[in-house]
């Protein structure tokens, strides 16, 4: 009897193999989803990197006289950008878009 129980464990019980197959399939699906997410993040990073390099290359430097005003405006735009990104991440994309274009509440 003991030998039969050991043999059953070594061969696997049918009900367990079905469960193991379901679990394995679930893990394989999650693995594929994770690969898609990583690729999407890599593409987004590359797009953002290219955009930032283009903007920084094409924008002229402000004159010395207008530099403090340009810095103040840039800080304001930065804070609006961060606020808008936070709203977008929390699912309030419409309000975020209105704030970004300057039509929403400040």
C-alpha cells in the first residue's frame, strides 16, 4: 500500500495535473503580459527621450535681460505639467487636459 501511494505521487494524480496546468497557464499569461508592459514602457521612454532632446535642441536661450522672467514662466509651466500628470494618473484626464491648456481652475 505504501509503495502504491509513492507511485501515485511520482506519477501525479489527474486532478493535480489539471490544476498544475491551469496554474502554469496563468503564469505564462502573466509573463506575456509583463513582456508587453516592459516593451510599452521602453517605447514610451524612447519617445519621451527623443521629444525632450528635440525640444531642448530647438528652443533658443533667453536673453540675459529676460532670463529671470523666463525662469519664472518655466517653473510655472513645470508645476502645471506635474499637476496635470498627477491628475491624468488618477484618472481625471479631462481636468488634466483643461489645466494643461490653461482653461481650467488654477
